[in-house]
C-alpha cells in the first residue's frame, strides 16, 4: 500500500508584500489638481465678465487629472 504524503511537505508561498503608501507630495499634488481646477472654474464665472471656454476646459482637465491620479494612490 502506498504511503500518503504528509501535509507538511506542501510548499506554501509567502504572502505577497503590501505596497508602501503614497508619498505626501503625491497626495498633495492630487489635492492641488482638484482645488486648482475648481478654483479656475469658479473664478471663470464669478470674476470674469466674459467667461472663457478655455478656462472651463482647463479646469475640467485639471479635475480629470486629479481623479485619474487619485486612482493610483495607496
């Protein structure tokens, strides 16, 4: 009769290491993109008598960059 292998002989890989948290400058850059985009959009409509479409697009792009960058934060 064959001898069964012991459960102790099985290889158990080590658990995967966690990635380190994002640095403080990265978090600050993401928040700055959000804040600057919102300020540009608000300033475009409040401060200027003739709102510019380019300022609106710039603000939206900054918010989008901040959103995409925030998905990579840990």
